C-alpha cells in the first residue's frame, strides 16, 4: 500500500463567512514524470469555533482541468447540521482519481451569512496513482 499524504487548505482565516461561492486552490496532481495522478482517500473539514445549522456552509472538493474547468467532484460536506468547534466533518467521497493533468479546488458555498469568525481548514488525503 502507498503512503498516505496530506495537503491542508485554509478555507477561511478568521473572517465572517459571506454569502456566495468561492473556489480555493488545493493542489495539482503530479506530472506523469513525477508519478502521475493521485487517488483521494479522505477529505475532512474542521472549524475552531461552532457554526449554527442555519448558517452552516457546504463544501466540495472538485477536480478541474489545467484550464480551470470543473470536471468532477471528489468529496462533499453538506451544511445542514451545526458544526462543533474542533470536530472534524468527514467528506463523502465521489470521484477519487485525479489525473496528472488535473487540479483539486475547495469549493465553499455559503447560503446564509455567519457573524462568527471561524478558522476552517480542509485536509485532503491522497495516495500516488490509482
């Protein structure tokens, strides 16, 4: 079995969660010369403070082409439940292979403003190859 590696993506840095959709760059899969694509084996999100259910965000980790065109969803965390401070929210995995020409982005969808100022981090776990 391959070693599991991680990349951490700071989603919000102590700022109010505004309404709208934001895409944040997560990682680029290595080129074929450097091992090729990766398989996503886990996605977790955590907040340093509680977030009420009424203003809970929705997160996705999406695959994009090198030109930035979305071509798949790797994982989703739905925003229907309240978040507890310091507790990990595990993403539901979908498409898990990211080809050498693709990138991963964290998509933050906020439908209701949140007056709190949480620090939210996304951790993407992956292994080299399929």
